[in-house]
C-alpha cells in the first residue's frame, strides 16, 4: 500500500531533505580533495571560480614518480596477508567456539571482546620493545604479525556469530551423511556462513588498510604503508597539499570496488540471512 | 537391513539424567515410533542411536555389532531432521548426492540413484532448484530423498512432520508409511503426536521422564495400557480417568474409560450427567458432561447424528468390558 496522505508526504519530504543535507556534508570533503588534486600548488587555496581553468596533472605525475606507489603495495601486502592469515586461523576458531560444547566459552568471548576493545597503544609499546630486540622493526613479517592482533579477534568474533546462526542440525546432517568434521565444516558450515566470512575478511582488510598508528611505530622506510607515506608530503617548511590529495584518492580508490562487492554480503551477514 | 538393540543405555547431561537405564530391541524391518510428551527423552534416545550423542553407560548394537562408540557416519543409518537440514547453498540434486559423494559412490551410479529417488518422491522437476525455492512438503521430500539414496540399514526420523501444516502432514504420513512398506527397511520415528504414532507404527515405545513406560503395537497400547500415563497419553480424545471413590460399584483405586466406550441414553443409565460443551466433528460428536460427585467432566463420543442440548440431562453407562482399572501406583489391574 502506498500512503498518499499529505501528512505522509510532508514527512517524506522532510526526511529526504535531511538525508540530502547529510549527504552533502559527507561528500563535501571528498569532492574538495578531488578538486584539490587537479589544482596547481599556487592556486590550491584560491576560490575555484577565480581561476577555473588552472587545471594540472602535475600532482598525479609527482605521485607516480615518488615512493608512494611502493607504499600502496606495502599496504596491500600487509592488509592482504594479515587478513588471509587471520582468516585461516580465525574461521575454524570461530566454528569451534560456536559449535563445541566447551564450558570455558564465556571466558573466550570475554577475552576476545577485551582484545577488540583495548586501545592499540596498549599493544604497540610492548610490541615495539619486543620488535627492537628481535630485529623485527621495518619488516613485513613484524608488521603482518602486529596487524593480526587487530584482525584475528575481529574475525574470530564475527565468525563465531556467523557460525552460531548456522543451525546445528545442518552440521549433524552432514555428519550423519558420512562427512568428517572437516568436510562438514568446509562443505556445509562454511558455505552457509559465507556472507559472514566475506564481511569479516573485508572488515579485517579495511582495518589494516586504514591503519596509521601501528605502521608509524613499526615501519621505518622499506615497509612504510600508504597512510604513513602521506606524511612524507609534509615537510618542515611546506605542505604539498596537491600530492596529499592525490594520495588520499589513491588510498580510497582500491577499497571502492571492494565495498560495492561487499555491500550485499555485509548487509546479509548483519541481518543474519542463513536459513535452511 | 538392521536390527538395533539397546542394552542398559543411559544418558545424563551433567547431573540431569535424561535417559534412565533402559533396554530396547528394534527388529529388522520394523517401524518403531518413540512417542511421549516434550522433554521425555525421545529425541535424545534417537540421537544416541544415531551417534550424535554419546551414551553415558550401556551399549548400542546395530546388526549385532557394538556401535556404541562408532562415529555417526559409519553406522549406516540415515536421519531426517525436523528442520529438514537441507544444505542451503546446494541444489536439490547436490543435496541428494551429498551422502553418496561422501561414500565415494561412482558418478554414474549416483546419477541413477538420484533420478530414481526423484521419481519416487515427485522431485524430478525440482532437481536444479535450491531448498529456499521449495515448499515445506517438497523440502521434506528432498530430506527423505537424501536419506534413501545411500541405502541405509535403518532410517531415523526426528519429528519430521511437525513443521508442516495439518493437511500436508496427513499426506506425508501416508508417503512415509508407503515408503516403509516398499523398502522394508527398519525405521525409527520420533513424534510427540500420538495420532502419528498410532497410524504409522508397527511398534510404539511410550517414553516419559526418560523411562520406557510401555512397548507394544498400537492396539495393544490402546486396549491394554499398562499404567495411567500410557492410558492418558494414547487415544484421542483422552481416556476419562475417574477416582475410584467417585465411581462406586467399580472396584479400583482409579478407573479409566475411553469416550467411545460409554453408552448414552436419555432415559436411564449408571451415571446421571449434565451436558456441557459439545464438539461436532461431523462424523463424531464429543460431549463433555458433568456427573454429580465426579471432579472432572466426562468426555463421551457419539455418532454425529445425536442431538443433545447444553444443560440437558443424559445417562451414561460405561461398557463393563472396556473399563481399565488401576491401583494406587497407577499400575493396571487385570
């Protein structure tokens, strides 16, 4: 039924207006960065209508020649590996926690939540001291392991929830059908929890992709990730705003398609759409 | 083909004893129904046979082999669950193929078995659909198909019809009974619905608080319930249970008389009663009538044609041959 009463139409118009205003505020910085990326350094803070034709690709050329592409690659390596490793360990762990009849599960959930909630500073300082002694500063291995302290609790926690929504009977049916526990997990439980798994992997990837703090502490030069590399455009005497704008776009673009693909999975997993 | 034997089987979850030590024999090819109220342990007993739960004590033998600690997949049993438990990401074909894939049956043979099962169960047109696109009855048939193709030595059904609507339930009841007649495979069936138990079973096992109250054919249970619990549980509507003191002349602590074993007269009879609610089912009419001195109303069955008004007086005479007598412990007296 479509509600056509005038009071409903007023309410609807009001709602749409609020959404448009919010959308404008949310989109404004992005649009601004986009415009900045095409402006020459000298005009960057001039009103755009005073010199609308002062458009340049210099900022993009500059970024291409800098160390920034390598930093982007580092971000990919770290976010990809730490998510993949955390998935390999965390997905079976989530399954075990959701489906076993262990009595200590309460403590496990408590510990996981603590790890998720604790501020990263709490981990980084001991980690830094350990890494200095172990020679892991500025190594991929060190950075990836450090990032797993972020991704692993997230993935275990969310997979625990996803598997909890898969009915026990489904796994029991597979076991009655002659599947081993491993096969029941891989061929029945995991596909049934797939939306949750995709969502968990993407969220894990994004946490690492967007991280600045860990990388700032643990990297020096060869493994610097993109968010930290952006800082290199800020020097003592000047700030290269044009390059920063391009770098921001370069950081955002790769996750756009990811979000589009992930969108339906995240919505599905949040609304718990696993039904027999 | 399988003969299943439970010897002193016992199951406790922590300190709660769900199944008290019990013995049970299920003969090869028999259709056995476990029936009882919620929480009586009937599903647990089935899951013990399936191997989905470990026994606390006792042994389970399937075809003479001790299967107590054998993993579920190795017992050669197929199970149909209440929720159907179809794999949601697989097509009907893949669902049915799953147990055969696990058993590494050759592809050609798989294909052939799927097709013949689909034919039997009217699923041929739905083989490439996903479970989400099927109706409840079709899903149930897929679950049965998945059980049939592996040619198990026994089928286990855990309340398979309780998610279906009433009309479909009657249809599926017939289909499962037909299937049993054709396959002649042992079937163990759990239900809380005593009508399902009565209509389908060769042998009914009545469970109550983890104890087997009685084992017997449907008519044995109906005609000779061993105690008050079975008497009250089997039969619909329920047997009238009357305190002996309120029914003089019939010498017992408690007596039971089924609604269909009471004669009604408008002129004379043993008990004078006032008619309360009447339930007209068409073929039958059930009267609830109050007798002076009895605490509970008596339910009486007549054929659908009898017209009696609420508040009028009728006379009830229990059929002497059909009265069940019970002692103070609720045990049947003969």
